C-alpha cells in the first residue's frame, strides 16, 4: 500500500509535468516559473492561503472561487491560473508546494542546471553567492541555481544540499559533534 506522501508526490508530479510541458510548448516557461515563484511567496506570507490549500473544510466551489480571485489579483498567466483552478476543482491544492518544486526542478533540468539548497547563518553577499555558485559548478559540472535561506540557529557556516549530497560546515553541527565526543570521553 503506497504511503500518502508518495501518492501526493505522484499527484504533484503529474500536474507539474502537465504544466511544464504546456508552458514549454507555448513558450511561456519563464512566465510560469515567475508565477509559481510569486505563488510560493504568497504561500509563505499568508496563513489563510496555506489553510485554504490544506483544509478539507472548504468546498470545491469555494476553493475554485478563491483560487480564481487569487490568480486575478496576482495577475497570473493563463497556464498557471488554469492549472491552479483545475487543482482546486479536483481538491488537489494540498500538493501545490510539491507542484511548485517539481516545475522548478523540471525547468532547471531543461536549462541544464541544478538547484542547491543553501542554509546560512547570515545573508550571503553577492560576491559570496557568486563564489559559492562557481565552486559548486566546478564540483558538479553543471550550472547551479542557489536557493538560499537564512537560519540564525546555524551560528555560522553553511549547510549545502545538492541532490542527495549534503555538506554541513555550520558551527552548530561542529558544536554538536564536539558535544558527542565529550560525552564519549566522560
């Protein structure tokens, strides 16, 4: 029996593939990516939007009307708006974050680049971002897009995830390792 996470990622993958193929075919892939980035930001900023996509309380009609209003207010392109509307009608909005990630990954693969998830204690300067992007490009052999998040709990350093590889050079992890070593000694 498949887990709900794998079935929801399958749903997201199907919608993402359909949206990606449609956008590529119509030559509007950059616009769709921009739309999805805006939707992702709206999800991050709005608890009501997150509740709308996650709550089973809302009817199909309410979800569809809300998504239509959101798409109009955000001036989303037809491809993105129609996909979100279809997802609302089919009660599949709960996979929206996974759909966004999947379309971005497909678009990056189309451009021959990969995305590195980077967590830092402080925001990176433009020079640091460029140096990191260049170092990762030399390491993986492809263009690298950085998705940088700031996590003050890291204290200092970086945590970088590229595909299945992760490099954790944060002070937090070094302190945790030191703490474990000290526990073994004492």
